[in-house]
């Protein structure tokens, strides 16, 4: 990317029957976003013409079939498909799910090849997208396969960052998945992300317990005593500021989270229920730990309001802002750390 050029933001459209298209239309109807970045939507011109008419929008875009034709200062729609697609807002349709995955795969390919700088994904419907070609519970797992690194689901706002030790696995299997190796790996991932992606020099990380009351000395489970505590001590001894395990039921209500730069939750709902309660509508899902940057809004396809013009685009806008800021932070971090002697001389 040339310094004089804006950051190129690739956007996958998500489920066409959901609110993804509306979020994109609402966001880029504000021309200030074209001053901030150069958006490339992976879909089709026919689909966006349909959206313009449906939402009676003045949105202007240029249709391209080659990513070398991306123009700064314009909304670029890259034609992943040419045919007209029948949109039935709010309907769950596996055929529509296939278009969501075509958009995602095309955007991911462009990300890997450096044709876009960052990826923002509109929501997919996890059941709709399952096929012989796509057997993943969500974006994070797919991107973990396609990109270098080890992914971590990291939910972030300016005030709160929550990472997940395990994400889309059944509750009954959680304890079996949590091993010392996994804990070390995820703490390392959060630690590195806080430094390079968020500019925090000495990150403080809190880890929540696996069991209620962190096991109550083995009365409600032994995993906290046998896995978490000794592993966290080893990590602390190695010099990282990691603390816990903390009892999850009171951790957020007492505002204890405000003393830390990030919180590592043991499973999906333990982390996401408090995160979305405190931050819904302004939270961002960031896939940390990978060589490339991907963010998404903190909500789903919202079929119940799709097509009605009622979707709130705040979280989607925050996903774009966050991805751009992380890109800048990461670029600066690489510059500052590539030559330690030169850095010390300053």
C-alpha cells in the first residue's frame, strides 16, 4: 500500500436475506467514510442496485470486475457473481447462504494476496452456509484455516476487551478442551495483540474461572485448581501480567474488568453475555492472532428486521473504524520493532 493511498477495506456481504446489505448502504451513504478508507464490496452490481431501490438510497458506487480497477474516493463493488439473485428478506435459505460464502471466499483470497488491506465481514447465518465446501461454525474458524497464525475471538470496545479460551464448542465439552497448552497459547495471543494491535506496552490480563466460584477449592470441580492456577502462575513467572482465575459471576458487576486491558473468558457465553450486555451496538468482533486483520459487528443476521430499514449500523461502522486503527497500530509496531538498535538511539 502506497502511503498516499487510503487503506483498502474489503467487505463480505454476509447473508443476502439478512441486514448486511442495509448496513453497507447506510454506512457508505455517508461520504465521510470515503475520505477515511477505500471500500471494496464483494458481491454484485445487480445486488447493490436492488438494495439502492429497496431502501430508496442515493448511494453511488462503481462496478468493477478486476481488483486492479479499484478507485479511491468511490464505493467499489467487485462482481463475484453476475446473475440476478432473488432476495427474500428474513428467509432462511441455503441457496442464499452459498452467495454469502462466495463473497467471503473471494474477499479472503483478495486479503491473502494483498489486494485489500483489511477485511470486515457482515453477518452470516451459521446454518445456512453449511455445505460440502464450507463446514465451519463461523468466520473465525474458516479464517484460521486460510490465514497464517492461530485465531482468537476477541470482542472489543474502547473500554472492554474480552477474548475466548474456547468459542463455538458445546458446553458439555468445554472442560475437556481447556489444557495448559491452550491457556498458554491464548494468553500469548492476547498479550501480543494488546501490544501490536492496541499499542499497550505492558498488558494486564484477567482470566475467568472454569467452574462457579472457581471451583470452591475443588467442591465444584477441580479444573481451576489443577489446570488454570498452576498454568497462570507459570505464565506470571515468565514475566507476563496475567491474573486469576476470577469468579465470573461477580467480575463484571463489580467493575473489576476496568482494572485490566483484557479479559480471557473460558467459554463463549461466559464472555459474550457480559460483553454484549455492556457494549451491544458498539462492540466489535476482532479475529486476533492472524497475519491479516478481520473485524465484524457484534450481532447476527437479524432476520426479524431485515429489509425494513430498521437496522442499526453503529456496530458495523465501529468494525470499520477498529480494523483501520488496528492496521495503523500494527504498521507502526512493525516499524518500531524491526530495528531495536535504531529505536534505542532515539
